[in-house]
C-alpha cells in the first residue's frame, strides 16, 4: 500500500485539477460569467502553497531556476518538489518510482521525508483552493443548477481530494512518531470515509443554510470560527512561539475547524476530538433543522 500511495495522490490530484478546469469552461460556455469569475478566483489562493514551496527553495540556499518558477506559476509545484535534506529534486512521480523500484527494501525514512513535504503543501493548497471551489460548486448544484453534471462532478472530486489530503497528511504525521507503522489499506479506507462523510455533511449544511438565508451563513460561520479560535487559545498550543504568529495561527486553524478537525497538539487527542465533534454535530443538526 505504501508504494501505491503516491500514485493514488497523483491520480486524484490530476482528476481534481481536470474537473476544476472543466467546471470553469462549463460556466464560461453557458454564459454564467459570475460563477466563471468566482471559479477562477478560487484558483488564486492556491499560490500561497506555491510561494511557500519557493521559499523552501531559498531557505536551502539554492534559488530555484526559471523553469521551476514557471512550474510554480502554473501551480505545478507539488508535482515536482525539493527535498532539503538531500539537496535534490523529488516529486510524486519520483516517490512512486522509488517505491516501485526498491519495493520492500526501500528505506521508510527516504520515501517518507520526500513525500512529507508534498503532503504538507497539498493540505495547505486543499484548504486554500480546493475547499472554496468545493463550496462554490456545491452551491451551484444545490441552489442554481441542480441538473449541472460538470459542477457536480467537480464538487465530488474536490470533496474526495480534500478528504484524501487530510488522510495522507494524518498518515505521514503518524509515521513521524516512533513505533508507528504505515496503516493498512482498510484503515486508510475507513479514514477516508470518515473524512469524506464529515466534510460532506458540513459543506451540505452550510450550502443549504446559504440557500435559505443568503449572507447570514457568514454570520454562522463567523461565530463558529470565533468559538474554535478561543478554544485553541484555551488549549495553549505551543507550535508557534512568537505572540503575533501564535495569534494568527490560532485564527487560521479556527477557520479550518469550521469544516474539519486537525490535531495541532502532541499527545492523545481523543478528548479534544470528542469535544469538537460534539459541537460540530450539534451545529449540523441545527442548520439542517433551520
């Protein structure tokens, strides 16, 4: 399963990018210029992950070449990534080829470190780019064009891609802990179903609420964001040391918690996850009932 993992990531990323492009073209061809503009705008936040990738190049003391800058400009930086610990290039395809060539003899740390950077950047890109696109296309399908096949497929693949980004990041974060092994395929499938179900219900609840109450959905999301941000402050997360960056980190993760839970503290997270999903389930029931 470990050898096929990069291939699944690459295939799902390519499918999601293709469906997003088809959705943009669909809105343009059908004269839906407003939705076309918003779909294009959802692509822009993804450059934050590309910028971070370039900054990692500079942090290693080797400015990226012009051709690599062009790849990042086309948002293809995740397809070819730098590994600072080795001083050479890696990408999804390189990780897949290494695992296939060496098989069981491949060193776990060698493949894990190469793929770890990609997973972190992919999660950031999914939060900033895939999630807004998912919300937009889901709203189009629910409130504007229920028979729209292309937006529906694009929303479905975006949901699956976002869930997979969370699962892959969780798997490789777990592997960084001593004594943890790569989870079996059944465990990964269960994680994927859990993430997909949770994200799907959250997105559907927000979309239905937005259809009925329009811009009031931002008030609901804002209240949830404030509660989650204060909750993170109460936990005294120490990932970021500087006070200003610490506050910004809590605000950003609080916004993420509107949709899903991401563990940001070391140690067992059972109680924190139970508290989060208790609040989230109540919010979903309230939104659906309203």
